[in-house]
C-alpha cells in the first residue's frame, strides 16, 4: 500500500515508531544492518496487512509484535550458524573503547546476551522502550504477571552479571539505567 493512502494519524504513528522498532531490533540482533533489514521487513509487513490493525489500539505495539515474530522466524532459520553467546570471537575482532559509558554499554550488551530470550525481550520492551507491562504482555502474547516476573528476573540477573550493587551508579545511557535499575 503506498504511503500516500495512509491516514495522517497512522502515517505519523508509523513514522514515530520506527526509531523504537530500530532500537528493539538492534538489541535483539546485535547487528545494525540486520536490525535495519528487520525493521524494514516489519514495516512492509505492517503496511501490507494494515487492514488487520485495529484502529484505536497501539500501532507501535502491533509493529513490535510483527518485528518480534519476524526475528524469531529468522532466528529459527539461522540455527545452523555458529553462535558466540559470550562474545569471545567478537571481542577478538574489536578494540576496547576508552570511554566509560561505552564500556558500560558493552558490559550491558554482553550481559543482555546471556539472558534468556524471553527475559531479554521483556526487559528491553519495558525498560528500554518504555512499554507498559500490559503492552509488553500483548506484544509477547503472555499474561501481565509473566512479563513482570521476566522483567524482575532479568533485572536481578543483569545486576549479578554486571557485578552491581543495588545502589551502584553506572553511565547515564538511557538503556543502561532503565534495564539495570531495580523494580
């Protein structure tokens, strides 16, 4: 469907959702190029199935669901690839940064990769993207209590993996603070 046929409100909501979709996709894939492709695929799929969107509901959450489903479909196809969950091979390919905030972000990224996919997804939707527990539950297709539990366990595990005390301060990066902060 060409964008000229979109209602102005839908078009605005779609454009406003793209940066959030991109951030979520990057956090899921760990690869900017793959994330951009994933966002593009999600937006195209959303536009082609716009007739299935229920007006009055959250367009961003609907697009998050599409993106999430595309990611897991792609993930299932890529199972035969060699995994590097602790980043050992990736560390050999990069130079350690000199800035504290960047180091904190790299620590967070490594810690996030060690969470279960369900916990990582929940903490990113609620902590980094700012979705309510209800919205995150809808995106993930689970009950609100499950999301709350996943977020709580993810925060506890991140605190453990990053060797943080509950009152430790880390870089001012929004994602770092949002995900490491205790409930």
